């Protein structure tokens, strides 16, 4: 024997359509379609929530892959449930879960130059929330960075749940931090100054003389300032004081760059300096250990090949000018023939 759930009495014979309507009514009453309710907004805290459906269905399938009657939701988004009831009817419902406080814990990628310390601040929602820490252990929600880091932070609620922000990259461009013109120095007119510590990232130079070259030819004692900008728009400057002690010689010389092996290489120089300066020393070097300290002369190479050397002229005041030289000696066939050894033919 069983219990009667419900009796329906009709005062007429039902047609086919009416019978279907009654059947639909009874099935929906005792096995209604899947219904997850209104969209869900969690406006406090970071705890997970659950989505539940009545347990009178034969089968369950969530878009997460679960086949239970309920699931735990740990992320905002769209969720759906498909069920099969006792009448083998398939139904589906969808719900959108919004967690605005989790979405508010956003950390942007940041960039700064070395001379502009990077300030970052963790967002803490209004209400009963506590800042826990940054991913590197720092417990101050506001901080200054001086080096590259990848960071996130976490916040907890009064329910004992916490949430972490996304990871963000904090980049500080240090490429110009150590650029410099060197210590104050004494130079000669015609000498140049430039960065002794430079960076390949530099794209713009500007001297206080108005020059935009990477080096500056000095003609006057004084203070020189160089401003540089790199490809990220970062800037730095350095200052140097230069004392002009004289004028570098203007090199004037004559020398052959190509000659036959064993032939004399003639060289001569007639460099000049302005009044008040005196040439003290002339140095010719032809790629050998010893140099020649005369204005003119000859040099002979017995072997063919390419040789390097230089001419340097110095003044009593301590100024100098130097130029590197390159000589090419071609093979002298007649000389090579004379140096060959003749071997008699055997009888």
C-alpha cells in the first residue's frame, strides 16, 4: 500500500492538450526544472560561497565538471547546472556570481626611473578589512621601491578569509645611475670630454654649450654640464670642471701608406702650435718596440704585410696630439727571388 500524494477530479473528459498541461503541472510540481535563483552578488568578505540545487534529481552536471547537487564557488563568473529529473526530463539554469571586493584588489604594472623612487600602495576596501602583507613579507601597505620586483599583496576580512591581488611587475630603470664625466681635470684646447661611464640606452645628449654630441671639444676653462636621456625617457646629468693648460698641436705630416717590401718608407712632420706653446717631443712609432724621436727619416720593412703605428706630438705645457697610422708593404718579387736558395739538380 502507498500514500496518495494528490487527487485531481475533473468535471469533463480532458482532451489531449489538456492532458499534457495536467501532466506538465504535476511533473513541474514534484520535479521542477533546475533553478539556481537570482544572480548572486557577494558584497562582503573573501570567503568562498556555495551553489546548491534540490537533491531530487537523478543526475547533475555543473559547468565545473562536478556531478554533485552543490558546488563551492571560489571565483566570480558564470555558472550553469544541467539536471535530469525522475521523469528523464533535462533542464538547465544559469547564474552569475559577482565578487566585487575580490575584483578590487588589482595591482598595476609600474615603471620608474632610478632618480624617481617608485611609490606603490595596496588598496584596502572600506570596512572591516586588514592588510596582511606583500608577497615579499613587507607588512606596510605603502612603500617605496628602489629595485625591480614582482609583487602581490593580501587582505583579510573579519570572517577569517583572505584574498591576494594579482602579481604585478615593478620596473626601475637604473641604466643611467652611474654615468659620469670623471673627476675635474686639466686639458688642452682641442682635447675632448665625454662620459667615462656611459650606457648603451642613451639616446640624447645635451651639453650646457648647446652641443648635442656624445663628446665635446674643449676650448675654454670652465664648468661643463652634460644632460642625457635614455630610450625610456629617464634623465641624468653630470658636471666636470676643466682647466685649459695649453693648446694641443695641430698635426701636419707626410708618409706613404703603401710601398714595396724592402723599400724605404719616407716620413716627415711639420706640426704647429699657437704662440705661447712649445713643441717638446715628436714620437714616430712603426709598430715596433722602439720609437723614433725625430721630425723626418726613413723606415724599412723586410717582410711584406700590414703594419700599424702612430705619430704623437707633445708640448712643454703637457698637451699632445696623436694619430694612428697604417702601412701596407707589398711583396717585392725580385727581393723574394734573391732570398730563395738554389738546389743543384742531381745527375
